[in-house]
C-alpha cells in the first residue's frame, strides 16, 4: 500500500476540520478543538504513532460533532483499529 498522507483538512458531516502540526502539545500526541474545528498533532511523532493519533482525533471529532458519547477507551480502540486497517490495506 502507498503511504497514507495525513490530510490538511477533512469533513465530518457539514463541519470542515483543519489539521495542524504543533510543537506546543505538552504531553499530548494530539487533540481536537471543537470550537476551532481543528485537530492538532504533535511534531516529531514516528509515522505509525502519527497515523494512529490522526485517526484517534478524527474519531474524537466525530464523537463530539455527532454527539455519540463514546467513552475515551472506545475512541482509543477505534483510532488504533482504523490506523491498522489503513496501514495493512493492500
């Protein structure tokens, strides 16, 4: 499979979410800010961790936008599972 490129924007429903890379993430690998419709990803993550973190934050966005009320443990699992599916696709 060709390497997955982290997008700079993606849509969740009618909301367009921007993706930025930040060196001001403290101990977090990523975060979704609903008020800004923005996913921030920590600079310097290895490719596998970057992919998993992106999908984790995309699931976080869907969880908030669609009011799914998924617990964080489920979001963690879904982010990792989606990253694995994308990474292993042939």
